């Protein structure tokens, strides 16, 4: 959370109705979520506050929210009504796989949704450190989410924003589907009545148009894109880029799961992921019923618990922010990318900071960085990642920079070719970017995927990939 975002949130210790705010859990473009204590029931709750930061500002009393101008009034009120619609929708459900709403109310010029507070972490942050899920873990996550999605579709609603951040992994329990802010009733399945952009890489093509019909198959694409991320360790290409390639008779930029993950998962599961990600809506499963049996037969475990154990500790949003903030002083805008890459390879906060220090070339600056972050290293304890990636021994805090061991396929000549090809598109920043991903010990396919995301258009990304026969 940035200093600007922090200035616009409710303060820790302040009260809202019968709830005492404890901390900020997340800040989005249209709302802020808090952890709070219910003073009447003596229990923890999560509170979602409507706060579209582009349209509104918090008053000097620290509570009230008002549109920034009269020109923003209509848009602010429209969004407020949508926020209340979300609350009313969630209040209809009692399914354990859908976030449970206790109450909702308006006040202070805005509105609030009071939800059950769950210990755990979003699937997106779990993937930051584990990269992929095992087939058993896929079963544990996706079978319950499909059950919850079936309940949503049974009421003729669509979620329309399914992605890893919106799947929450409870500690010692089942996963839960969050954030129905984009949900809308599919009235007669008329696309123009339910069009919403969703989230770019997880949204199907019909969510970018006003002519295509939306339905359960729309959510199934989002769930398929999430599954693809869990299997391959990377997000799929945008459906817009994929459709553009199809119209131009070019190869689909998405590598099918049956090829990308061959030998690591069952053929049925990989084929299912590709089926869910079909570009044309009519070629996808038309309902969750077509998928539930497939997921029930994946893996070897009964669905009795989430993949999160009580020993797992979250890479909290605050920890991520602090790590990026400290590192940015020395490496600039690359800090965010480096932190997220490094988190998947280490077990403790101390190891995280020592690994990040390797990216600072100057010895004095590196020592200064480690002194600055020393106080932050106690934020959380050892992370239990069980049998996921192994971690190479880390440098001692005061050791000099190590020479990275390149994977055999990334020799110096190939590394230089990467720099030259990338420089054609983005200039001198290319050498630093290539060095960072090569030192992270990714294979060539992963490196091409990471670097191509820095390019602004699909045409440039495809040209870059073709230079390496990918």
C-alpha cells in the first residue's frame, strides 16, 4: 500500500458503527477492505468500504467520503448502487465456497459490506512462492470453487471476474470465491446488458464486446485461465491477442496446456483446461455440470481441506510493499518484478532480503540496503512451502556479489542475443532486464515469456518470440 493509499483509509483503532478497525487488508480501484473487531459479537470480521479513488475523496474527519466534483456525482452514485447490488447478491448465498455476508449498510456518504473474516491467503500470493499447483492441489481448489460457481449460476448471475486474487485459500478449510463487484444478472443472456471488461488476461473475448452473449461459459473461461496459471506458472495471453491472431490466420499465442505441461499432469486435466480456454464461447463447456465430474477424478486426495496448512504464513501485502519500496531505492522500477520473482525461491524474510541484495552491484549500497531492511525481517517467520521449489544456498549478508550460474541453454552468446533483440523494442533497459531473468535461473521458454511481457503490442511480442523460434 502506497503512502497515498494509506492516507485515504480508515485509521487503525477508529470505529465504524459497532466495528473497530484493526488494519487494511487490501486497496483496490473501487474499494478498501479492512480487518475489524465486531464489538457486539466479540469476533473478527472483514469490512469492504465503497471508495472509488478516482471519483471520491475522504473528508477531513477521516470517515466521510464525497465525490471529488459535481461532474463525478452521477458516476459515484451509480457505482454506489452497484456496490449495494453486490451486497444484496452475496446475501442470497449460504454456500460455504462463496464469501458470506453478515450485513451491509450505508453511512458516511458511502456503503459497507460486513463479511466473515477468514485466516489464509489469496491463491495469487500462494502462486507467487509456489509457481504451480500439484494435481492434488488442483483438485482441492477447483472442485469446491466449481461447486460455489454452480450456486451462483443457478440464480442466473455471473461472477465475471474469476482470477487467482479472487480465490481465497482458508487455513485448514476449503477455498472461497471472493469479490463479486463485477457480478451482474444475465438478463435473457443479452451481451449488451452484462458487458464488463473483467481482468485482462483472465477475461474471455465476449467480455470485451457489446454483441457477444455472456453466460456460464464466460465464467468458465476465467476459471480456465486461472487453472492454466496454476498448471504452467504463467498467465495465458489475452483473449484479445488470441482473437487477433485467429483473425489474421496466425498461430494462437497461447501454448495449449496439453503441450506446455505434458507429463506433469493427467491428460484429462490438461485437455479440460484447453477446453475451458476455447476462444469461441460455443466451443467451451456451457455449464459447470460438464466440469465437476472431471475435477472430481483429478488427483488422489479427497477434498477435505485447502492446500494451506496452519504452518503456512502469508507473504503479506505489507511485506511485499516494504520489500519493493526498499529495493526501488537501488534498482528503480525493476524492484516490483524482482521481489515477486525472488519470493518463489526462498523460505524466510531474511532469505528474501539477502537474495534481493544480490541485485545491488555496489558493495556499500548492498550493505546499506541490508541494514535498512533488518528491522523488517521480523515481520513474518519461516514459510512452510512443503515440497515445492528447492532453494539454493544464499549468500552471507556481507559477502560480495556472486556470479550467477546460468542454465546450460542460456550461454553468454544466447544471453547477448536476448539483449540485442529486446533492445530493438525497449532500448538500453534491455541489458538489465535480461541479466535479472537469467540470474533467476529460468529456462529459455520462461525467459522469453517474462521478457515479452515488457513489449507493448502482440505484434512486437510475436516478433521477439520468433527470433528464438518460439
